[in-house]
C-alpha cells in the first residue's frame, strides 16, 4: 500500500481501486458534474459521511 503526503497537510493518503456497477458509476459521475467536482471527491464525501454515521451509531469495528 502506497502512502502520499498531501501538500500542506500532515495527513497521508492511500490510493484505492474500487469497482462500481455501471449504473451507480454513471449516477456518481452525474452528481460530480452537477457539483463541478471530481468523482473522487463525491466518493470521499460519501464515505466520510458513512463512516461518521457508523461511528455515531457505535458500529465502529463491528461486523454489520
């Protein structure tokens, strides 16, 4: 796993390859274009919200 240092940030980033069903990918792409952001930004935003919700619900580290 490769780590990258973000410019001006102390956090590191890890690149991941994710496969989506084509209909979900198309929807994500449309959302990104409407918001004028990258598809990667849309996915990161969604994942951050999902993780925050899981932690809030006390599911951190548990199998769903």
